[in-house]
């Protein structure tokens, strides 16, 4: 078990940071063993990169949804525009979903790798 700093973001996600200290077991080899222990936690004032991306896409999505609702309540004849906005919302949903998967994968990988 070797000691590393940990960065904690406001969204609750975290990552390993700098290596700090070897454990007794691996001290002589100069290698770090697979097990990581927290040396110190640094709290960030931001969300992690992926959550920031997700937030940006969610904002974009609600702007599109608001546009669609406005057009529909006005009884707009802008059928092509409405359809295009629907497409954008669908694409954003897909991208947000991918980012969430990426986030999950990262958290799992970090837990195991050195
Ligand atoms: Zn996050």
C-alpha cells in the first residue's frame, strides 16, 4: 500500500494525484505497489472536467427545449426549425450519456490501476 494525494471535486468525483510515500513492503524496490492509500485530500472548488462538460451540454439542451416549447406555444409554422432542435436535443442526450459512461469507467479504472 502506497500513499498518494487525492483530489476531490465538488461533484463528489475524485482522482489520484501525486505519489507521496512508499509503504514498507515496496520501500526497497522503489516501485509502488498496486494498492493506493490516501495521503491527503485536496478539495477543489470546481466540478471535475467531465461533469463540467455534462453541465455545459445540459444547459445547451434546456435552451433547445425552451426554444421548442416557445415555438409550439406560439403555434409556430417553423416546422423545420423545430425538427432541427429535436435532433440537437437527441444528439445532446447521446453525448451526455456517453460522458456519464466515460465518468463511470474512469472512476472504476482509477480504483484499480496504479
Ligand atoms: Zn464529476
